[in-house]
C-alpha cells in the first residue's frame, strides 16, 4: 500500500495512510507543500526516533532519514525518563535519616552511569549506534 510523505512546518514528518486511492488522499496535503508517494517498505518499522524523521527528497534510496541532532534529543529524553524512574525510590530513602547516606551513595552511582550514557549518546553517529547506546543501558 502506498503512503504520502511531506514535512510539516513543525519539522515533523507527516505520513498520510490513505484508506482508499492514494491519489485522492493527495488532497489532504497542504497547498504548495512538496510531497512524495512512497511504498510501505520506504517507511522504517522502528519508530523509536519517529519525531526525528525527515523526508529525503534526494535520489537516495531512503525516502525517510533520521535527523541525528533531533534523534539525540529524543535519546536524552529517554535517558532522563529512565534515570528519573531509578531515582524515585532513592528520593524517598533520602528523606529517611537512617537511610539517607546510602541513598545518596546509590544516587551517585546512577549519576555516574548516566553521565557515561550521556557521552555515548552525544558520540553516536547514526540511528543504530544511538539505539545501541539506549539498549545497552537498558533504557529501551
């Protein structure tokens, strides 16, 4: 089945999935917007970095490419969310006088580990490398 790709003013890639004839669905593309009709196989199946996708209008075989700076923002958001979950039980323990010292030690271990992941995210050169960093850190 065919789909229609176009870049929205927000920078997010729009993917129209027609329920009928794709040529009728072209009317849903905003006026004066460049679009392309593509096959399902042109759309990545892994949507981890979906908000970082861009429509590649070059003659490259890929119709959808990942904007790495945007993908890194997504990766850092995933990292922060995972880190916050790890901190939650320690945040409570930090308020209990008999457990606060150990809680702070445990929180520092998380901070140190998170700092390494931060550096690895920033060093990633492509989407597979970025996904590997998050998977190795058990954030995905």
